[in-house]
C-alpha cells in the first residue's frame, strides 16, 4: 500500500500508483518487525519502547508503530504531544510517552488521551492544571539531566522537583509513572561519560525512592546502550535508530548487529543524453566531463530531502553504483555513466530504476554511504526524506 508521508495532507497524486512508481521511499515492515524482535531479545527482561517521533524517522509513524507493537514493543515514544495524539487518533492505545514541550503544549489533551508526559520542572504546574481540568490524575515521567545538558532537571534542582511531584501525587493529581534520563555518548562505547551518567542516574533514583516515589519504570538506555550496555537497561529501553535497522556505531554495520535497514529510496532515470568532453554539470559548473560521456538525470533533490552538500553520493542503476556529479539541485541530480554512445545505438539507462540507498544486501548503497557523502549521520538521511516522496509499504501483514 502507498501513503503520503505524515505531516499534513498531500496532493492526491503523491499517493497514486504512478507517483509511487516514479519515486518512493519503500518501507519494509517485516524489517521493522525483525529489528524490534532482535532488540526485544537483547533488552530482555527490560521492556522496549519503540521511538516513532518525527514520523518514525521518516518511515511513517502509524504503520511503524503497529509493526513494532506486533513484534513485541510494549511502549511508544514521541517528542511532541501532537505526535502522540495522532497515534491515538489512528486507534493505537498502547502506552505512549511524549517528552518535549513548550508553554503551548496541549497538556489537557494529553491527560484526556492517557498519554504519559515527561517533566523536567517547569511543566509540572501545567500538567497538574490539566489533571484538575480533566478530573483525572496525570501520568508523568520525571527527567533528570545526568550530563547531556538538554532537557531534564539539573542534579541541583532534582530534590525540589521530586518534592513537588510527591506533594501532587499525595493529592491524587498525578502518578509518577517513570524516572528517566538520556545518554550523550553511548554510541562511543570507549568514552567514560556513560559510566558517569549511569552513576548520576542511580543517585537520582535513590533520591526519588527516599522521597517515597516508586516508579513503574526507570529508563535510561537508547539504541547504542541497549546493544552494548546491559547495565543501563533498568526496566525499559528506548530504541529509535535500531528499529529502522541502522547502526549507531562507527565501524559496525547493521548486519553485524543483526539489524535490517527498512527504507529504500528509489526513483527512475528521467533523462539520458550524450555530451561532449568538458561539459559542465549543474549549478556552479563544479563538475565537467573529462571526455565525451553520457549523463543521467535522477529526479530527486533537496526538496525531497537529499542533502544538497552530498555530491558524490552513490546511486545504483542496473547493478552499477555511480557517484552523483555536480551540485544537487532542488528536484534533481546528475550521474555520469561514461560513454554509452546513445546516438550510435548504445543502451540507454532512461527509465531504469535508480536506488539511492537500501539494505545494501546486493552491494548497493546505504544510508550510511549518503551520511558520509553529506558529512552527517544516518539518522538524518532517513529522517529528512520529505513528504513529497510517497511512502510505499511492503510486508504489511503481521507475523504469526
């Protein structure tokens, strides 16, 4: 089945079969289920939260959430309450945690929908006001900053946050369902900061327990910690990148971790033509052919989420991988096939499938290859694929 990416209505043509044939991000839901089963086994006896924020890292929040739950995930995680509400609107009733808020966050809707709400400090009074409005206790997860320096109460303010939460809990206005933090360098296992954060988290847990809080779940580990640091698992691990089949570690592939990349970004060669030597290519003419050659036009660009800076990124066409040459434009990019001699009857690549990245099983390119070309991380490559690219889902049926 083909759907436009989430994030608002898309023109009907985006979801039409023809649009999907032209270009699509193909999402293998069996790969999602496989990855979740793998992470469930690694994390056991801790439970697994499948992180489906940012439209499931560009893979589609609702289909991925359903696949993850079918494969054994027990929780879902999102950044924004609005993302959680979209999952509820789709009929998903599993536990959901939302952790990034502003003063405009709809805490009333979150409480009404049974969404667990992260709290770093300032949100507490707003959450309690929402609980009063709904006449039902809010479920909160208190977050402590153990060293990442983003959200979470500082160690110095942790006592105050815990004390206030205990008072509200005694009034029946909330339930402290969880206590959590987030790791900064778990993807670099040799660094000592993870040990330091783990020690700080244990101290924060002791403070909360001394104050009378008995949380249902304590959670700290992300995907890299889930895979490499069982001492960080506690009651639940929050896995994002791993459920999409990508490795969080430099020098260790998805396959080596037992994971399968779930997204394939592909299109069709839109134009093919012979050009003379020294032909300039794309804006700025930063590439020129060394000799008479054949150029192929690939109809994906930075409006589709392909990084403009990723010149040299690989494209697999008819079993051969070609680097992108010249500047990547808004809607298109170019590869140099070498001399196909079309005008003399050579085989054209017009209409051939062009794969930017996939699972790499056939030796083809991966999201990691594009991350290297762009000087970024594989998380960004898949997450930034825009709603203009239709999502096509395969292997939608759940396994027995």
